[in-house]
C-alpha cells in the first residue's frame, strides 16, 4: 500500500490590482468568493471607504468565510484634504487591523482594498505598507488594490494586473449603480 501524499502547504503570494480601469475591487471580491468555495477565509480591509456597499451585505451571508471592515469616512476625501488627522488615523488603524488579521492564522487571503489610493493621498506611507508585506506569513495571500500603485509595491508583488479603461459608460453620464459599482 502506497502511503497517501500529504497535501502541499499553501504558498501565499502578493497580488496588486491597479490602473484607471474598473474592476480592481471586483477582482479581489471574486478571489474571495472562489476561496470561500474551497473553505478558505478572506479578510478585506477597505481603505477610503465608509459607505454602504453591496459586498458588506454579501460578506454577512458568506460569514465566516468573508470578513470586511471599512477604514474610511462617509465623506469623499479630496486630494487637497489629504493630511486630515482623522483620515490618517483611520488609515493607520486600518493597516494595524489588517496586520492583526494577517498574523492571526485565521485567514488564507488578506485584501487591502484601495490601499494604493490611501498611499497616494498620503494617509499612509509606502514604507509602512512595504513593512506590512515584509511581515506576511508564507501561507497568506495578500492583495492590494487601487489606482496609482507605487513602484516599490509593484516591485514587491508577485503578480500585477493593471486595469485599463478603453470605454466607460461614466463618460455618457451613467452614474454608479447599486449592485454593479456599489
């Protein structure tokens, strides 16, 4: 009788979804949905977001396989507002919470949604996010989303997908629709 082969240990990698096209958060949510189908748990920390989105309701339905926490305000942050202390505090607390989730041993995937935008708005330093990645356990997949991913994050990633907009209905005046963009 041949002994059964022990399953290979999961090797986590670092993925970045960036670019000006639509679909970065949607891609990360799709990955979480796929992982849930295999019984894996995903933690998503949403930076820059503090409003109700459809994925928050879905996460409750997929619990305990999907957990989402938001670290943004309800108001939209404008570039000239960058440096607001409360927004910086939210982002720093969010990164700390994501680190706790990543190191907890509970999650196979940790998503830092819109983290690149938080860096761009100077709510977090690129260095603090690289330090976060340096603490990643080898069996945890980390996904970073958002426009304008810094070069140092791109260099650190194992996979980078750039969403590019070739045509968008926003240009025709169509606004964000429930269940599609929010």
